[in-house]
C-alpha cells in the first residue's frame, strides 16, 4: 500500500485528501491510454480532457477500463491551459481537494506523485511543481536547447511572477489545492503554452505558498507541437503583462507598498538620467563639450534610480510567499 493511502467511504484517500489527476491531451492517441493506466491506486479521480484532437485521443482514453476515469472532449481547441482549467473545474465539481496535472504523452513519471503531494498535504503549501534542474545528473537525456531555453525562461518567470525561489517554470507536472484555485480568475488566465507562467502570477497575487519538488525528466516517444516563432513572442507578452499586473494588484491597488514606490521612483529617475545622458552625448558629438553641471544632472538621477530599483527588487524577493 503506497505511503499515505487509506480507504474511506469507498474512496482511496491520500492523507485524508481526495486527489484528482487532470490529463490534458491533444493528438495523444498513442500514449494517453498508457498514461491513464499508470495512475496510482490512491488517486480518486482521473480526468482526461481531449482538446479537440484531430486523431482518436477521445476513443483511446475511453477504452481504458477504470471506474475513476472521466473523459471530456472539447468541441473547440482551447490550448493546453484551457484543457487544464476545464479539468480542474470538473475535478472540483467532484469534490477533489488536490488536482495534479500530468501530460497525456506519458512524460511525467507517476512514481513521483507522492513527492509532489506531500508538500501540500503535510507542508501546507497550496501549489507544488516539478523541477528538472536540481542536479547535473537530472539533466541527462534532456535536449541541450531545452536546458538553455529553460534557464532564460526561469529568470524572466521569477521577475514576472514574484516566485523567486522557483525553477523550471515550464514544467507542467504540478499539484494545486482547490482552495488555491478558488482564488484564481479562470477567465483571465492564459490558455495556451504560457499557461503555467500566467497561473503562477495569479497564485502569487493571491499569496499562495508554492514550492519546487525535484523530479527528473522522462522523455520517450512524445512529440512537441510548440512553434517557437509563436511561443516566444507570446511568452514575452505574458511575462510583461504578468509583471505589471502583479505590481498593480499586489503592491498598488490592495496596499500601496514601499516596493511600488521605490520601483516607480527608481524607474522615473533612471529614465530622466538616461534621457539627459543621451542629450549630453549628442551635444558632445556636435562639438559642444558638456559642463560639469549637465554631466552631474545625468549621472546622479541615473545611479539614484538604479539603486532604488535594486532596493525594490530586494524587497520583492523578501516578499515571496514560500
């Protein structure tokens, strides 16, 4: 019997929590059945959301004989985020306490599901996610371009979402409580491949405690449908929007925090110093030597603004809900 497994009122409970696994699937006819069959016994509900696949993903999922299984087909493709949010809604309607997301390509190893759940059921966290970058050994088998790409995305995600201690933001192996999701406006969350990043933003705004769980990557026969030409610009827009939303909701609207004051004042001084500095430089190229006063007028606001921005960053890191 797995750790934490109990039986109560006909349900296999994990530490007295009702667990649901949400499986978003798009064109996963070959692997979705294998994914469902690997779900541990202590999971109460399995929800497969077929995101309007072009193959027989729906039929492949329905063919698995499991009383816990619910298969939902979306009539229009909503993206991985839309499929996951649909699954979360169905799970909460069925009384789930914790929802775990596992991709339909069998990439996420169900053997690590207890490690993902324990910080929530025992540690009081509202959100837990897998981290594939916890050691050099854990990177074996991961394509190099994914490693370098995720390094850059991790830093941008930290600054945008405010979860400075989290790594590997694109990892979709996650667990979240129904209480945490009830604080998230589903209609405002991004629905495509930027879903994981945008969800972290709304969880941070709600001050939900989140943590990383070390889980190695598992690559097999799955194929990626992500187009970098559309994914990267979309993600940059998501990060930019997320940062300003977090600043507005968390540090301005609900309580005007010193973080917002330092950030806005620092940004203003940095802009003033930069503009004056560019003007002085232009004048110098035109043969007009800058005076000591104009030089100071550009340098002092620039460095004061830089110091204020750094201080706001330090305070933002300290305010991370962990």
